[in-house]
C-alpha cells in the first residue's frame, strides 16, 4: 500500500483516464483498470472485495434490465422500414418550404427518439436516408451534417432514454418521473433546431432549397396523408404504449421495455421486413450494444468506488464548495461546466457514474430540486454526443457518409457548431425555468 493524499489521487486518476483514452483504449477498460490499480495501491488486496462487490451489484441490478430491452426495441424498429416511409412523407409535407429535407430530418429524429431510447440507430438511419438527398438538392454540407448529427442525438434525452434509466439508477429518482421530466426539454431542443433551420434557409435559401416543384407534384395530398397514417400511427402507438404503461403505473420500466421490444418485432413483421437474417442481425446488434453499455457501467462503478473511497469525491466537493462566494447558482454553474468539459473527454456513462455520487449531495445541500438537477445534467450531457473529439454522433455520421460526397470529419465538426450553441441555449432555458422540467413529473406517482 502507498500513502497518497486525496488531491494526488484526483490528479493521477483523471490523468490516467486522459492518457488511457489518448492511447486508444476503450473507456470501460480504462476506468476498470484504474480502479484495480489505485485500489491495490491504496488498500492492497482488500480492494478486490470492493471490485467484486461493485461488479456483482451492477450486473444484478433489476432496473438496468430495461437497457438491453430498449436497445432491442430500437433495432427491431430500425429494421421495420417505418423510418423510410415516414421520412418521405415528412419531406413532401414540408416540400414548399426552404430547408424541407432538413426540417423533415428534425421532426423524424424527434419521433424516433421517442421510440428508440438510443441515438446511434437514429443517426445512422437519418444519415443514410437524408444525406444523399440533401447533397442531391444542393444543401450546404455544414447544415446537412449538423442537423443529422444533432437531431439524431436527441434520442438520448427524449424518453424512453437509456441515459435516463441509468440516471434513475444513480439518483434514486423513479424512471417514470425522469422520463416525464425529459420530455419537454427534449422537445425544446427539437423546436430550437427546427426554428434555426427555418430561419437560416429563409434568409439563405441556397443553403437549403425547397423541394423541386416537379417532385412536390409527383405525390398528391391524399398520398401524403396515407403515407403519414401508415408510417406515423404505429410509432405513436408504440410511444404511448411504452411511456403510458410506465406513467400510469401499469408496468415497470423493464416490463414496458419488454413489451416495446415485442411490439417493435411485430411491426417488423407487419411491414414485411422480417427475415431470419434480419432477425439475427437485430439480436446480435442489440447484444453487442448491451454488452458495451454494461461493461462501461461495471468499469465506471468500480472507478467511482475507488475514487470516492480514496477521498477523491471530497476533494471535488471542496473545490465546488469553494465557489460559495458566487452563491448557489455560481456553484451550479461550476458543476455544469465540469460536466460539459468531461463531455469532451469521457464516455457519458462514465460521467454519470463518476459525477452523480459527488454532485447530487451538493445539489440537495444547495436546495435544488433533485429531479430538475438530473434533467439539466442530461441536457448538458446531450452535447457530449456532438462535441469532438469523442462525440459518438460525429463518428457514426462519418462512417455512413460515402467518400463520394466529399464530406470530411472536419466538415462535420464545423457543421455541429451552431447546434452546440442551440443546445447551450436550451440548457439555459431549462435551468432558468425549472417548471419546464418539474411540471409533467408532478402528475406521475412514484
């Protein structure tokens, strides 16, 4: 065992995270490895008991069963083909407006965010469907890439979000209340994206022209309404079935996720997209994603246990409380800045499991509503999906955009800048007007 001051522990453990990620190692093994190393240095072989205990607690947590089920629901829904028909209908519905395709992307991203709970499937699907069309019609490549990346990442804040499920596990707040709390902030971000595109394309139509008139006239209004009904009603039924069953106390989040996965499977059959190969692909895709998420949870849980046990949590608490001369809102701003900066460096799961045990008690001590505080952090973390160097949405996009389009990773980085600013505005809005978060949950029981 080696005597280390808590301050040194904080410096060394976070330096280890940065070095590990810079060397290209997965975040799960970086966090888990640091937990093992510093646990042994601080407590010797006695640290193994903590590592084993935390690993067992993570893997036997009933609430987290909802995560692989929501992921499976998303994979089935993606394969059903609903997105393609709904996108075509929305695109023609907004056809006469400048930026029609981009506006359709935002609306469809909001709808599918409420169906899937994850963002990867939405970003990939929208990139494959919309980018060729936007490039064909001469859209500004920065606007096109920005709207797909930012719109696709809405799935992590709009319920049923797997991020909110994890936050419920860490905060002790019910999943139903967090789902209700995230609904309006997620919608606000969608509205901000929609208004921004509408304004930009109104004053600079060359950035996002309307659909050509011959394309608009190729589909009648009756055909548009038919496409909307066929492709919009089933997702809405799925949304209200999953969220409603949780909010009205009919089912637990895990049970609702299971029902949602089954209904998505039925939709895949109903839309004629079921094959044995596609079914296997859905299962293995959900399996891989779930394993990745659970591995990060285990590593982050062990890291947090060692970090707090060696005094690192108290050091961070003291740093935040040292800004008491700024008042409670000044300390709140410091915590938000810390979360925002960590979003550039660490996986979002790691951020939740590291910061919640430290920041939640501070927020309660400062008199903030815990539910509101959790949702504000969720809105903050939503930015981490589109901010380099580790923004997942950016790399999903780059992996699905053909080289023939001439779009480089730096173009995607430039494209998301206005949307990051819009997300900061959204964060400020929900921070100032807390009823936007707390009003809906007030109608939900525990």
